[in-house]
């Protein structure tokens, strides 16, 4: 986007890649897609996600910005032919929810690499999932380090701005710990709830629990009933931060359980008043982060 | 409702009581409200929740069905003047989310008592919260025991049907264990998540977590950020079942954590595939329960 002649390349046209393509295309920007299968390429053209699409990495030759919108395992083990096809003077960024392992993988592979993470819903996946305005008002966080080219970082900030995102930067380790706490660890907390309810041995109580489960249970169990590939990718690529967040979580739960065991209802009320007061701070979509 | 001449009494006009009033009134049924404060009585009349309202329990004298839509602490410690004002030949029911303590309290206080629990949202409270069709398609579960009059039970089933609920019956102990698993315990699981995130000691990570928290965190933390009075009432009135459900929960979480500790990603994938498969069983609003 820095040069009028160049195009934006998007590698992978799932929810994130496809949504970026739709928004850029609507702004008159030339978008070159790269996908693995020709059936996906056909659907992408049919849906109008990109200007052109190919299964051959050489299609990226004229891009001055390439967005790697790949699943975490593919991003952390990129095919050599993809790395070789990235123009040396292009800016390259990614969209994964972990950042330190991505920097470790990509800093040595491309001089114009910028690690970034648009925070957007992941309930749907695949070439049919992309939608307009997915990033509008959502955070987009980059994690530059000593190897990051400031000019390349500015190109990614411009991209985030075009898509309507709110721009943040942080150290990769801080990003990964924060995301472990508010996204990766909660998947396990939520999954454990489904597991416990599903393990109820009394068949009448289990049937009753299923029949009576209301919107509260639906909400609390949503992320734990999501895509298992994604859950494993998060836990395995951000393992230390997830284990640290889980330890903090277990300790918190024990404090609440302790109040119940001791029938200390004043203490439980104090705890639940505090969590009630804490929640709005995690819902503030206009929150500013100034490290 | 069994007699054309009688009215339905509703004690407490919060979300549940007010919503019942609105629906019955729309069906041409005479509804007598009883509330604690005259300001509440004025708002109830202004909102059209009832035909008439009073702060004097003797207003219930002509009711043949009385619904105790009181908070759990008040229901379990009913004022003597309220008990005395209930007509001896009326059917009396409640709407609380615990049933054994309610039976223990009320079976000796009124011969026509039926313990029941309409499952409906509790995000809002107070005299402004009542809304039409709150119970449409939602479960309404009664927990009759040896002391329950079958004719009284039939009157409450008729009430649930008029409001569009799906009718279930179960033993009170089964109800309380099931509700602990899908409603009361999840409040603590969800609150512990907010507590852990709020306790993050690194201020930059905490600020980042707040800024990046997305719809997944909002959903998982919703019930834990709710009304602390309600959370304490659930835990204290259903303590044993909540502790049992919490123990099952902690064990489930440990199994997931163990897979992460051991980097056993096949096992974690198996677990998350199972929870993904389990969740729809808890969302089936048409589920049938036939004990």
C-alpha cells in the first residue's frame, strides 16, 4: 500500500485473511490471494475476497505487503517455497494469537517481518467465513522487537488503520501472557465446565442438567466448546504463559471455594462484589493501552 | 385460576414476579401484587404489572394461587405475617433456584405448597425488570415430594403452561445437584476468571489484558460478574451440591492442565473434541427429561 504499483498479498483466506481481503478490495486496493487448494481458490474468487488468487507462491512476486493469515502450526513451520517466494523488499506480517514463537520463527526468515495480532472473533473458519468490517473498532496489536524495521511497522499500522482497528504495541512476552489470561487459558476453564457436566454419573441428574442449562451455561461454556485444533494450537504455542495463567486461575478458584467451605458468606460477598466491579474493565472497547 | 372468582397473588414484583404478572394480566387474569415498599407498589401499578398491589399481606385473602417470587433469603426466612395471610385453601408456590431448603421451610408452613423453579434470565432485577414472554419455551421444573398435594401440583403445571414454559418434575435433591452443576457452580468458575485476571501483578500485562479482552472473555466472565447477593444466595442455600460440583470441576480442569504440562497434545485434542461434542447437548432447548 506504500507504493501505488504494488499489491497486498494474503496467504490463507479463512476468517481473518478473507475478511482483510474483502475490506481492502472495497477500498480499491489490489489483493493477491495465495491458498493451498484450487477448490479454495475458486470459492475465494466466487466470493470476491481477492483480485486474483493462486496456489503458486510465485504469485506474491509483485506484493509490497504480505499478510500471513495461516493457522499457527503452518505459520510456525512455514514451507520453504513460501519463504523463498516472499519479495525481499516487501513488508511481511502475520495474524496469530501468539507472538514470541512467531518472532522466533520469522525474524530470521524475512528482514521486513512484523509480528501482529488482530483481535477478532474466531467462531467461524474457512473460505466462507470472511466478512466485511470484522476489525472495525477491534484491537490490533503489534509486538516489535530489536529486529523490527520501524518503516515496516508503520506499514502494518497503516493496514490496521485502514481496517478500522485500534492500534497497540507491546513486547511479545507481555502480549503472550495477557492473551493467555484472557483468551487461551479461558478455553480450558470453559472446557473443564463441559467436561465436569458431561461426566456427571447419575443419568437423571445429567439429563436434568442438560434440560435446565440456560443462557448462563451457554455463555460460560462457549469458548470451551469451540474448535479443538485452535485450542491445541493456543495451548501448545503459548504453553508456559497458559500454565502460569492456569496456576493463577486455580488459586483464585480455591479462594472462592474456601469461602464456601468455611460458610464465610461475608467473604464470598466481598469476592463477588469485587469480580462484579472488575468485569466492566474487561469490556471497555474504547480502552487505551499506553505502556 | 382454578376458580373463576379467585385472583392470583404474586409476592415480590422483581424480574420473575413482574414478568409473571404481565403475562397473566394480558390473559385477563386478576393479579394481586404484594410488595414491601410503597414506592415499589407505585412503580408496579405504573408499569401495569398487576391489577392491584398492596404492602399489606391481607390483600392475598381472595387469592386461590399465590406465587412467592421472593429472593432466596426472604423465602427461607418468611415473615410470620406473610405465612399467616396465605389462604389455607390456596395453592402456594415459589420460583427459587434451590428446592430442598424451600421444601424444608414451606412444607410445614402451608398444606398447598408446591416447590417450583422457572428457569429464566436473571441479569436484571427489580420492579423495572419484568417483561412479557420471559418464560416462553423455557423450562419450569417442580419438585414434588410425599407432602405435595397432586391437585396443587396440577395448578402450578397449569400456570407454567399458561406462561409458555416446558414442564418438568424431579426430586428436589436431583434438581439441586443439576442446578449446582449448570448454574450455581459456574458462577464461581466464572468469577475466579475475573479474579485471576484482576490479580495480574504486572500493570502493563493487566492493562493489555483489559484492552485485548474480546467477546470470548466477555461470555466466559458474564455470570461471574453478576449480582453478588444472588451468587451468595445460591452458594449458601445449595452449599453441599455446589461443593460437590466444584470438586468435579477442579478434577476436570486438572485433567486438561495435565495434558498441557505433559505436552500431550493428542490427549488435549481428544479432550477438546469431546467438550465440543458435549456442548450442543446443553443447548437443546427442546430437550425432554423423562425420569
